[in-house]
C-alpha cells in the first residue's frame, strides 16, 4: 500500500474529493489490507431520489462503483489508475435518503484486470444492492 498514491491523498484531504464522490455523499471509513476491502459510507441526499422517494438505482450503482474502486486504488502505485470496464448491479431493497454503508473488495486480480464485488446496506443492516465489476489497471501518461 502506497500512502503517496492519489487515492490516499484524497482520503487524507491533501487533494479534494472528486465531484461525483461529493454528489454521492462519499466518506472513507476504513481499508482492510488483508481482505483487500474498502469500507465506505454515503450520506445520500434527497436530491438523489426518484419520484417514489427512494434513491435512484443509478445512484446506488455509482455508490457501489465508489466502494469497489477504492478497494483497488488503495493498493495502486502512484503512476496507475483503475477504470471500470464492466459492472452489474442487483437491486435488493429500496434505499431511503440518509446513511448508506458500503463495502467493496478485490476478489481476484491478474495482470491488468481486477474482479471486484460490493454491497450496500442501510443502518438496519438490510441489503440494498450488490454488484460485481471488472476493472482494467492503466498507467498514467
């Protein structure tokens, strides 16, 4: 784990959060290096809801991407990034505005490809959504 990498500079406040992370109410909680798992929380705003008052599904997918991506980014060297090349989300329960708890983990990595999984729960522990995604590791120019 390289604490000089871009991800850790964002987490420690040396660089600003990306705009999408701000929109989603992203907050880094912890990283388990042994499990390659990132723990993230979101403060889901009312502005992210659909006409039924639930968090719109695409926003939940973005939250899952912002859980799985950090599981990879936490271990990347300074000169590399990870880009999502495939993602699948399963919506399990409606999500309400407020605190959403998420995890993303690296399930397998080989060469420039990483396979990840993620899940979101509410404060009652109910699963809201799960996802799997594939990322490609790229060198910065």
